[in-house]
């Protein structure tokens, strides 16, 4: 039987890498996007040609609005894994952060992911083993000046993982998070070379993480080789925060 995964944020750089890696592992995938339809369509096209025995379907839903989770859940028929790789950073001092900013990030990173998990939990329970996996952040554990709001919602994701893992365990649902450190994506394009060098000095492995590093960790979690792991926040940061 085909195994189906829902990847939220498939149109993003990390989401794209996750979809490619899971497709190689034999997963059929719901490719979620919010606004970047073109990127999602291109990825769907590529995967469909490369893996003709599997299914790849586009799913649209805007998590910045209250009904985002309902929009997505209505398009899902069978699912064994949900990977939350969607969202965006937010750079500002707390005193410059608006209530609208707070509401939007809370909905995107916490409220709608929790609601979607609830809406799809019955479908997850139909499988002997199923997975909920968040792409969290180093800042959800370490905190970050100038990104207090982003760090807070990522910390909330981590707290949800620990709590829901206990609640869902009897339903054979594994709930975990990967907390990446510095990953080479356009989200970090605002940094100049001097700033990059400063960060690299603090990373013991002396290199920047790549999207494939995140994708391969996701692949391992969903491979069946880590099924005794639940409620964990796995740090993927080159030793930057231990």
C-alpha cells in the first residue's frame, strides 16, 4: 500500500528538500503551499516524473488566517505523516512588534499546526505507526535577541511536541521536532560575509548546515528505524547550541 505524507511548506527551500528525500524513500506526498503556487507546481511536476509509481498532490492553505487548518484538512484523504516545515522568521525588537505580527506568527507556527493535527488525528490513528514532525528552531530553545517573537512561537512548538507526544502515544503516533541551527537558505540572505564569519566562529563544526541535512533527518525519523523515539527535540546545529 502507498504511504502518504503531508509536507506543510513544500514550496520553501527546506520543504522542497524534505519532499525530494521522502519521495526517494517511497512516500507519496501532499505538497502544501500558501502563496508560492509556481514553486509547488514545479516540484510536483518534477517528482511525478521521477517517481511515477507514487502520487504527488498540491494542497493550498494560508496558515496566517484563522481557518487555515480547515482549508488544508479538507483536501487530505489518507495520511500517515505530517511534517510542519512552513513558516517564516520575524526580525524586530519587541517594542517594534505589533499585535498583528504576534497574531500572524502565532497562527502560522502554533495555532493552525495544532488545529490541523487535531483535525487529521483520526486519519493518523488508522495506521499502525504514524508521525507528526515539526521543523522547530535553535531559537526555540536558546532564545534570540531581535527575534523574540519567532523564538517564542518556536518554543511553543517544542512544548506542544512534548505534550502531544504523551497524549498521542497510545494511538501509535510519534511526535517529534527537529531544531535546526544555521541552515543555508534565502532566509539568511540578509547577512553579510562579516556576519556569517562571526556566526561560523561560534559553530564547533565550522560549517553552515544545508537543507539536505534537515531533509535526511526527517527521512530517518519516518524510515521506521526511529520508532521508539517520541516527544524529542533533536538539535541539528553543528554543535552551536548543546
